[in-house]
C-alpha cells in the first residue's frame, strides 16, 4: 500500500518534469522572438541584442533549460511578455476564482449525476429512465461553448435570473458551474445507473428488502456506497477535464480565473504565461489523480487490504 | 469661459477643423466630482511608464505620472507641464528646462532635476527592457547606454534641483514630442527600487491620479491626487477599471447606467445598428486617430523588387469595398500619413482603383499572366476577412495571393525576417503614431535603419536619397521652421508613394468608445489623439 503510493508520487514528479520540458521546447518552435516583442518597434538591432542577453536567450539551449528548471524549483515561472510582470503572482491571484468554479462544477455534476442516475436505475426501462438517458446523452455530446451561450441566452439575457458575467456573489457562479458540470453530470448519471443496476441485482440487496427496510434506505444506505467507488476515481480525472474546460467557460462568462488568463495569453502568444498555466494545470491533474488514489482505500476496504 | 476651456476649444478646432464640423458641445464648464466605471475585456498590462506600451495602459500611465512637457487635452499641441519653461540653444542641440516649484511625488518627496535624469536613463537602460529606449537616441550617451557599456547618460545634467539640461548629438525636431511620451515620465528612484522589479504593479508618480487598488483580473481603482500641481484638474474623484467584461455585456451595462465608459467600444458586427439607434444618441464617440492600415510590399522579394509591380497592385485594391467590410469604421487612405498628421497632403490622390491600368502595368513589367505570392495577416477578426477582399482584388489582375493568417507576434516575426513575407497586411498591428510628428511614420517603418532583422520596416524599403532628406528635415529648428519642415516631410512621403510605392495604404481606421450620457466634455478628450481616454480632462455632468 505505502509502496503503491510512493510509486505514484515518483510518477507524478516525472510527469511534471516531462511537462516542463515540453512547454519549454514550445518556446523554441515558435517563430516569434521574445526579445523583438519586448523591445518594441522603435528598437535598434543593438537593443534587441541587449535584451536577448538580459533574458539569457543567447546561451545554449541546454543551459537555458537548466536555468529554467532551476528557476521553477524556486517558484519562478518567468515574466510575462505582454503584462511585463512575474507570472506566478498572476496565476496565484487568479487561482482561487478557478478553484471556486471547479469546486462548484464538481458539486453540481456529482449532485445532478447521482440524483438522475439513481432515479433512472430505480425506474429502469420507464419513461423517466429513458428521458434521463436521453438528456445525459445530449449533455455528454454538447460542446461547452454551445452550452455556455445557450445558458447565457436563456437564463441571463432572456429570463434575467442570473447575471450575464462577472464574479463576486453565489449567483455569479451558477451558470459557469452548470456549463462545466453538464458534461460530467451526463457521464455520472450513466455510470451511476449501470453501477446501481448491477448492485441492485445482488443478493444482499434482496436480503435488505426482505428485512423490511424501506426502499429509500435500501437504495441510499446499502446499494449506493458500493456504486460510489468508480465515481471517486472519476472526480480525480474530472479535475483535469475541468482544467481544459475552464478556458472556454471563463472566457465566455468573464470569470477572472486562470482559464481567462490562458485564453488571453494564447491570443497574444505570451509564452511564459502559457507555460505557467500549463504547468499549474498539469500539477492540478496530477494532484487530482493522486488524491483519488489516496482516498480510494478509505472508501473501499477491499483496496485497503491489498 | 475659463482658461482650460478656451485652450482645448481653440486647439481642438485647429487640429481637426479640416475633418470635423465645429462643435459647441464643449463650451460647458467642467464640473468636479464623481466616481466613474470603465470596462475592458483584457487584463491591464504593467503601469510602469518605462515599459507600458499598449492602447489600454497608455492613458492610465499618462494619468499616473507627469512629464516635462505635455499635450493640451484633446489636441496635438505641446505645452509646458512639469517644466514651467524651457530654452533651446541656437544650434538646436541644447535644451534647458526649469521645473515647476513645489511638485511632489505622491509618496511626499519633492520632484527634482535628478529624478528627471534618473527616470530617462532608466527608460533607456537595456536592463529595464523598455520598448521606448529608441526614442531617446539623439541624447548624447544614449548609444553607450543601450549598448550596456554605461550606467548614466552624459547628455542629461541636473544643474541644480530645479534645472535639467539635455545635450543632443544632432538637432532633433521631434525631441519635445519625445519628452512628452510616457517613457519620459518622472518616477521616484526609491519607489522603483522598493517595488523590486514590479514597479508596474505598484506605481508612484506625480500625476493627476494615484493607484489605490489593483485586484488582478478584476479591477483597478485610480483616485484623484489632491496635490496635483495643475490646478482644477483632474475633475473626477476616481475612476475604476473593471476587467474581463465582454464588449457586448459592457454595452448592455452601459445602457442600464452601471458603466460610464465601455473601453473596447462597439464590436464591428453591432456598430451600424447602434450608430443608427436613437437609444445610443450622444453615447458613441467615433474619431480619427493617427493611424494608417496598409499592406507592405517587400522590395527585396520578387516580383515586388520592381516598382511597376508595386504600383500595379496599388491600383488593384478596391479600398471602398474594404471599408464597407468593417462597416464604414474607416476612411480609404491615399498616402502613408493619416489625415490628422502634420504633413498630410490633402491634394495628393495616390493610386486610384483601376484594375485595367494595373493589368497593363503588370504586362509592362513582363508579368502579363500575373504571378503567385503570399500575404501575411493577423488571425483575429476582422483582419482575415479584409485580407480575403485584398486576395480577391489581386486575383482580378491575375495575382494569386496565398493567405497566411497567424497570431500577431508571428506576423511581426515574419515581417521582420529578411526575404520571408512578400506582403503583410498591417491590420491589428498597424502603425499608430507615438507622437504627432511625420518623422514617426518614416524612420521606424520606412527608413533604412529599420530595414533590419526584427525591424518594423516590412517593405524592407531603403532609399538612401530619401533617408538623407529626412535627416535634413529633422535637423530643421522647431518651432521656428515647423511649417516649412512639415512641407518637406509632406513632399518626402508623396515622393516615396509616387516613385517607389513600398506600401498599399488601405485605410485610416477610426477608434470608437461608448460613454454614458452623464459623461461630459468634447469627443476629443475621450479619444485624445495622443492618449486615447484623457482621464485628467473628462468629467461628469451635474
């Protein structure tokens, strides 16, 4: 067990190093010269050369990479070309907004997915089941920007229930979190349904019914815990999914998180910010998966005993 | 009328009388007080005056800092600011400034001549990595500073606390304009050092406003500087910049009265609808700026090395149609200089749209069957659509142009690489003048010195004779011979276009800002020719 977790930790560090190397090489395959971008249009070739020297871009590639990794270990992600400031504080200042959005998205998708999945499993084959499965199919297949614009149009622009954009109150978070969560909710509903159907067929469930327990207690108290395990693994993976989702969702809803930052940086080819957000996202994905690995034994005694 | 109103009234008329009907709207007296909200979609970049160089932060930096000289609001007319007076030597090489007494930074310390020297040296020092270093090239010692071999510039001397002297290596008619740029803002050394490389987030100056709050990705709050040395300014108590607002959402909030200025203006697709809507009457500011959008024709790449070919493609472009594509937010251009620029030649008509004559010229150049080439463009709307229109116009005279739509920095890289981009559409990256002087449209984009790797002369145009004429013009003393100098520059630009045609000047784009009805003052201070929104001059109607 301890060995298993240690191995996962080492893997995590290796993955992060790999991501660092790839994002670093990104800089070199781009035709844009950062020194020219910084120097501006009134610069002479000498000035560009002086800035290239300041940035260390006149050193060999290997030295630059070592320098970059060394800086990373000190928490230094470099300076943005367009915002002309340290990248790390930019990301840290925006990270809470993204985390709030992701947490709200996960809560929504799990709540929706569990509710509809259980209902569908209990009413298997009926009208409710078929409607839920149909809806979940739509949820899983819809591109996020379409969902975002649709929700924005219906609930903000037309009905006026929620603000159109911005950050600050609980009402601001509903539509972006829903946009993020719809896709996951669809998956969860399908997964919970099939897991529940499997579990509901088991002998111990029949025993519970035979004991005279109410239907609700059988489903929620006996069947559900056994259907939960795959969900926990999924939530870990979802953190990674959401990291890509927030780019679109934050851009549409004007949400001041790292996704919006990445979106701006991509349009401006601001490589240090793109690299920084990529690294932080990679870190979040790795941590999410690690978390799922660590939590699973607590939920499932069978893993604990391995 | 108070003095302020007279100044802007008169000067604005002088600057724009050729284009705009006289307005009476700004005869109102500005009222003081009020807190206003301004929105933008993108983050605000650094507020460090030695580094900030985009159309969003330019006006905010301008409001935070002061400079020796400055423009009167809404005009291109220079006047004293931090310096009360100045004196130019007869040979045009020595400028001596007397500082206004009693000016303090917002940290409480008095502004001295030594601060002026240190601030400009900081802007030139390659360690600062500022984009404005090149503007100060004419000061003695600037070359050593940019090469990294000197830490100070001998051409700047603080004679006493209130007197600073600049010595130039050659007369430079644009020098006062350079000192009015944000890059020449005076900053307190101790605050720059205390900020440890992040002065751009913790700016301290002696300007009309101070930065009170900056919540990254959300808002910046600027508060009136009560000790500002220019009396009766600024008028508003504070302005708050809200970030991350989609332009359409910002306009809805503007209608509801939640927002005072929508900084991103109106999305092109909505422009005509809103311009015609009575609801937005008096809320749309739509003005010329010192901008020309153009196609560069690479004079080092075949077949554009032949002037006849460059003239032919100049005649092939239907500029009126392109202006319609962007809903009329521009005026077709006949020449390099924009109409608001001194030296613009109203009588010069350039190359009229004439595909038949273009084909004849191509045939003369031995290209009866046309040729294949490439045109680079920024990949953000509406630039690719404009490039498609250019592509169609070129196809009509037998020129097949392949469109290369890439991100802005990659367009800049392609244009600045020798022999790479035959044509570049400048839209989205176009040349907006740094200061209202025609030489700014020559040296950095058409002069021999900028036809280098990483330069912005994407035509790779170098005409030694024209270069010499430009240098002679810039050595003419200003203001004594300003009119004569403008005429010389006008001739230079029309000669370039008539004989060599290194560009297709396509249009002069207007800037659009949407403002609430309660915001007072003339349009000129909302799209100020030298700083976009002039936060110091705008006010709230009572």
